[in-house]
């Protein structure tokens, strides 16, 4: 009743704050809040651990580990932008968010999504060159070149999101309500007093680039990797390289699968209610950032070995 009266009585074209209402129909809000908080804690723990291990071990200052470190930074940014909002709403019961905080979190959230795609593409490129041309790998992908590629990917994402943020900031908002679980571009467009259809064009172009071009590039890269692996004469080497490829494929699928499933359901005419859409949003945001540090921390031999050394040293020190 409060929100319906709020919408009726609000007549301005600019808002100072939004009210997040995406969780209002949920019966176990505290439980979901604790699950999101725990997942967010694990994401931070895993990602920060990987970054610290890579940063402090000079032997890991190689292109592959620099890319893993970049992905961990993206995961922290991507998850923080939305987890803090959801935790605030569910656990602290603070449902309002200022306009500039909302638009900045929207910017960081979508920037994180773009950088995640580009980071996965760079990692696919790295593995393709490493396995297909192992003798030329160190001459093709040097640390300076990897840093340049990473910087280029960030500049590209920042530039693209500048356009999106400017578009969102120019909208006339006539209702101070976000009907989803955090601030993203579609939620902000639907909160504006405009026809939302005319604002999806740039988003569609962006989705075609990220889901079409980038995902296709990653798929083709791993198809080439699998083809190269199957041609290896040594069975042991084939199994080792194949396990590495599987780890990367798990990471890629955890990020792209929820988005592809949501898109396919929409295409075949399946109508998702607000709760189902919010559930997909939460999974698509938290699941990849949770899986990435786990896969690279446990599956990567050097990181796993270094982590065991650190834990063993601390245990011995505490016992003496």
C-alpha cells in the first residue's frame, strides 16, 4: 500500500533516492540475506587469497597468473557492486539507496560484466597460444603485452559504460522505485517515465558483442584446444592439458550459462515472473565469482602448492 501511494503522489522528474522492492514478495528474506553474505565472504576470501599469492610469489609473475589476478579483481568489483545492496536490503532492512549511489553501482556492475567477458577472452587466447604454440608462447605473450591487453580491455569497458551511464543519468525519473534486487540499467530504465523499448538498442548491440562475438571466440578457442589435445601422442600429457581446459570451460560456462538460458527462455516465449528473473540475476552475479577463485585456487598446481606452503608454515609457527 505504501509503495502504491508513493507512486501516485510522486510527480517529480528527478529523484534523490530509490526504494528497492525486488525482495518484498520473498518470505525468508533473512535466510537469503545470510546466504548472499556468506557467498560474498567466500568470493572475497578466494579472490583476495589468489591475488595475494600471485602478487607475493615472483615465480607466478607470468601471463597466465597475471590474467588470473585480473579476473580476481573483476570478480571482487562485480560481486561487491550488487552484494552490498542486497545485504543492506535483506539483513539491515535498509531498502533505500541514493540516486548517485544507485547509478554508480549500476556502472560498476555492468563494467564488471564487460570486464569478465574480456578477461575470459584473454584467458582463452592465453591457453590457445600456450597449448598450440608452446615453443613460441613466451615470445608472443610477454608480461608487458599482457598488461597492455588488460589495460586496453579496461579502457574499452570504461568507455562503453560511460555511454550507458550517461544515458541512464539523462532519463526523467518519475517513480522512486527499483522493482528488482539491485541497480542495473534495465531496472533504472523501467523506473523512468519513458517508453523503455527505445532504450534497449544499445544494450542489444552490447549483448551481441559480449554473448555473440566474445563467447563465440572463446568457444572456437577451446574447440581448437580440444583438437590440439586429442592430437598429443603422450596420454599423460593429453590428460593433464585436458584437465586444464576443463577448468577454464567450467569458469566460462558458469558466467555465460545463466545469461544464455535466460535469453533462450525469452526467445521461445517462456514468461518469467519477477521472482524468477531476480533469482537468475542473483545466480548470474554470485555463481561465477564464487567458482572462479575455487577453480583457479584448487585446480592450479602452483597456487595450490603455494597455499599449502603458507598454511603449513603458519601452523608450524603457531605450534612453536
